[in-house]
């Protein structure tokens, strides 16, 4: 079952009304049958993603002060991943333009901003009078760790995407920061001698390693490629061993952590088996009212950072291949039989359609 199908099947019990915003014609699937990705032209977001994007758009209209530079960059990632209305993303980029000078003082901020611009086809070497590529290169020349493991994976991803060489010292720093367990993480803030394995960080590093592996492969650098693949395999094994019984990964926010892990696994084509993790995200969304996502296991209120990272985790993209394209669902004729989960009796209020043609839908824009 492909990811689009599984999301729709898992979400078939949820009734997700989309109301209250200025909407632009887009497309979505209400319940998706088991059709192949090749049969779909473009990207068609599932209902759960559309509902989450609508919540983000509403928050942007009503509470712009919630959008810090980091949250805004992550919002661009999310909206680009599902092909949301370009007008909304343009507003977020304009907001980032005002925040860029301060945000890019940290190389991780420069990297995330660069990835957002790359996803939207913008030039990271000329944004708000800043050359983000040079900022990252200068940071690595000064400190190959880019001032820490929270920054380094994103710097690597941004440079790989830009086709800029990642210094050997930075690659070495990334590989050597892996714990014997296979995880990446950080030093305990109270006890600097203690390593804290972190699933969020491991997910981010796996995306960076996938980019480095592709670069090594193209350069026919077999030793480098083997080293990167070996490190990634250990990281993936650690993640597999630390998933809890409910199917998600613990962290400061299980939604954020699980989404980051899914993207890291997806970069190595290892996410398709994580059905319980996708199921957990959908249940978390329902728990928070069916639109945004909560940032705690028992949370009932949506939170911006959790929501935009959940959208990314539920999408088909990673930060390596993130590229905006207008979401599109074509009418698709298929003889494929819908999956059992897609045809199961839904809870009250849910759609019971099992049509093999995606249902037209909407995605939000701000209307400003």
C-alpha cells in the first residue's frame, strides 16, 4: 500500500470539515483506493494534511506573533511538501525576510532558511541582502560542527541541495558524533559527560547522510559511500529498537519526534513499514480536534511546531527533495480493489465513499 493510500485509509474514520477560511481551488482525496503512485498526476494531499494546512493558515491570519523565524521556516517546509497555496507561502517568506538578519546569525537558521528558499525555487545566495551559502561555508570553516549537532544536519542538507561541496571535516564531525548505540544526540545540559540519545536528531542526521551518500555515489567514492551507509544502517537499527509499543518515538513532543523519524527513514526508503507511527499521528490530530496537532501525548490543543512537522512527516517528501508544486489530483480510472481498511465501516460522521476517483477538495490561502 502506498503512503497516500494508507493515510486515507487510516483517516477514513475521521470527519474533517474545512470551513471558515478563504479557499482556493485545489484537490484532495476523501478516501483513496489502493491505486499506484504512478497512476496519480502530481501530488494529492490527504484530508488530514489539508485540515492541518487550514489550521496553520488560520493561525497565520489571526496570530502572526506565533510565527518565530524557526516556526515560519518549518511552516514553509510543510506547505511546500503538500503543494499548498503559493500565496500563503509567499507571505511566510516575506515574514522570513524581515527576520533573516537575526535568524541567520546561527548557521542552523541560515540552513533552514536556505532549504525553505530552495523548496520554493528561490536563490539562497541572495535573500534579504544575505548570501546564506557563504554564511554556512564560513561557519563550517570556523567550526566543522556548525556550532552543534542541532545545526550540522541542516547545513549539510542545504549545501548538498545547492550542489556545494561539504567539507571533509564536517562529514567527519557528523559521522563521529554518532553514539555506539547507533543514535545521534546531545550532551546532557546538567552533566556534560552524559550523552543523550535523541530520535529527532537521529532523523535529521539520516536525511543529511542520505544526501552525502548520493554525492559519494555520483563521485564514485566507494569508501565514503560505504562509511555513510554503515552509519545510516546503525541509526535506522537504533530507531527500530526504540519505537515504543504504541508505534511512535518518545521525545519532548512525540508528534514532532515521530515526524522527524519518519522523514529520516523515508530518506532511506524505510518509512513504508511504519504503519503504527502514521496511525499515531492521525490519532493525535483527532485528539486535538481534527485539524492541528498537539505537542504532548495527552494534548487536546493544536500547536504550531507540532503541526507543521507532522505535515512533513505525513507527506511523501524529505528535506532533501522538498520542492513545491501545486497540489493536483487527477481523475484516475483504476480496476484496483480498495483496501480492507479503506472500505471498513467508518465511525459516525465519516465519509463512506470508496470511489476510485479522487474527490475534488480545497486548500487554504490567506486572502490578504
